[in-house]
């Protein structure tokens, strides 16, 4: 098996090494693990691509490259340059420093990298490690991901549904902030919903100019049972199937009927007007 590793925390991030170890275990002695990761941290860039500027590609070692771009850029560089003649069988994006659940999923560069792979028909899994709340026995910050990552990915490769045209399924995996032996199991979840978690905090610099820092509130314990945010908070490894489809499918038929009624009413009014 040939596995591509990327992330959004950057080429020097400790979680990248965890993902590479997971990839090596999955690939086996006959497989290959390739890394193409951002030169600098790209947290919060979502599925952004560098559409209006070129990106520098640098080789750091055997099967190891860095890109001055986003995680999605890294996947594109791998598929169409680094591995253009030998495409990967699987893309692992992460392991992110911090969970990517609820609305964080929309902002996540980790998820964005996996999504880009899925758009090209390559199996992809986003991996993230929850960091909090403290005092739950997780002395090794990436311990749960290290201990359970390969097994979870292997189960998804064997039993996951990777179909779903026109948008292929990919998976968002989050590891809880507990010691490896305290992980309560694995749960398949839906994307949770929290109160709007991002805001801004102004700060006046010494030069008198005002700058805004983003703030991030957390409320995972209050989200719905069965959601990624709640179950990961409660000590489970969560697996959420995702697709790159933002359509609100439940509204298509009702909205179409409603707008059709408006068109018909407007047409009737126009028909009743005297020339």
C-alpha cells in the first residue's frame, strides 16, 4: 500500500510524526509512506487552495516534501507532481493538534486535505487529537491517536463505505483526551452543532492601532448525544462519514414547490393584466 501523509499544522508538527507512524503500520514492510505537508502552519484554512499564486515545492528527504501552501495544495501537489505516476492508495491528514468536531469541521485544514483527496477518488481519513479538558489521565498528548490510530484506520479500510458518487465518502476521526487504556471504544457519529464558537477580542498595540484576535469557545459536553463533539468529549474515538456536498437535500423539494407556486401566481397576475 502507498500512503500519503499531510496535515495543517506544518511539516515540523509532532502530530505529523504520529500520522507517519500510523501510515507505516498500515503500509507494512512492502508499502510506502510519502509525506507532503505545508511549510508553515495552516490551521483554519479549510479547503482553501492557492489558486492565484504559485507554490514552492521543496524536497526534504526520501519521500518527504514540503509545500508553501494549504493541505489541499499539498494533496494536489502529491497527486499531480510528486506521485503523478504512482498515485497513493490512501491519504491520511493529521494528526491534528486539537479536535475537529462540530463547526470546527468546516474550518479545518485537516479535513480540507482529506476532502481534496476524496474529490480525486482517493480514500482519505482526517485524524485529530482532542486536547481537553485537562486532568483526564492523558499524559501523552497524542497517546490515544498513537495507540488506536492504525486499528481505526484499518477497520475503515476493511469495512468503510468509500462510494457515493458524485462525491466520494471520506472519514473524520477524532481521538479523545484520555489515556490510551481509558478510551471507551469507537462510535460512528454525526457532525455536532455548538453555539457559535468563534468571536473576536480587540487589543490595542503600543503604536495605538487596534488588532483583533480570534477567540474560540468550547461547549462539547452540551452538544447532542451521538454527535462527534459529545462522544469524543465522553471518551470515545469518533468516526464521522463526510462528503463534499453542502446541499441541504431536505429542503430542495419544498423550496422548489414554494418557488413554483410563486411563479405560477405571478404568471396568473400577468395573464390577467390588460394590454
